């Protein structure tokens, strides 16, 4: 499953479109911190790795921009706990 993640700063969300189905991560920027408030995927995408693909892209984007990440969403926090290579990005 390869699809492009797009950042929509005007909407405060990242989107991953897979065959017309959109997984979303809502966020707010607070200075140099990206606060992830909510991650959701449509039922048809759950269990496919779509939300993980979305999170990987968000974390790589944060790293490239020199941002820290604060996961308020339970899914995002659990995902980051399981991916130690991104622990240095935690705010």
C-alpha cells in the first residue's frame, strides 16, 4: 500500500488517500511542536497499516522540519512508543 501523505495546514491535518478513502491525523502547531490531537482511519482501512503509514510520514516530516511532536491522541502515543527511532522527536 503506497500512497502519498499530504499536509493541509489550512485544515490542521495530514491526509492519506487510499483509493478514495482518507485516513486523517489532526494537529496543531505550537511553536516548534506538532501536537497530534486525533488520528482516524475509515473502517475499511483499519488493520491495513494505513494509520501507521500516516504516522511514519508525519514523523519524518517533523524530523525534516526540525519539529518536536506531542501526541495527545491515544493511537499516536501508542504508535510512537512502539517506534523507538522517533523517541528523540517527543516534546
